[in-house]
C-alpha cells in the first residue's frame, strides 16, 4: 500500500550507525521522537494521516499511529478478508523495505494502529513480530 511505503520513508533513520554508545532501543526511542516532531502529522494519502511514531523498548516494538479520514473512516469497511489482505501487504512491504533495514536487523516488532479521525476509535490494529516478517 502507498501509505506503508511513505511510512518506510518516514522511518529512514540517518544516524543509526553514527552513535555507538546508544543502545538500539534508546536510539530508536530518540529517532522516532525526532522524526515525529519533524514530520508528523504527515499525509500518507487522501484518507490516511501518519500522526506519530514511537518505540517501546519493553516490547522491542516500533509503533505507528495513523488516523483514517473520509472514505476510510468507516469500521464497516474492515471485513476479515480486507484486514487479512492488508496485514499481508504490510508484512510484504516490511520484508522488501530497504529503508527499514536497520530496524529489521535489530529484530524489532512492528505495530500499526489506525484510528477513526471522527470518533477516535481503533479501526485496525496489527502486530507483526520480527519472526513473521523475517521468514
């Protein structure tokens, strides 16, 4: 999906290799905070906004928070088939992403949360463990 490709672009962390004293987790926390401050909110497409990114050191998880607007802001759209197809697309995009190379090398998990812009309700939520995209 187009929005995941932009997500990968937003995840480009230019200083991953530059600081040897920082742990992977500390570096991810800092980089995601800095990127959120610089780039978010960022329009991914007409109906999707990347609101923020974060890294949870406890679960070793890179988190992306989106808000869905307009056409995508209806929970009735998200049938089991649609959700599964979208999840498979996310996994494929993670596997194929060059910009996420250092994140994948660090064996981070991914979590994407999609919220309704009108109600704040979680419409979609995916957790993709490192073992799954690493296959």
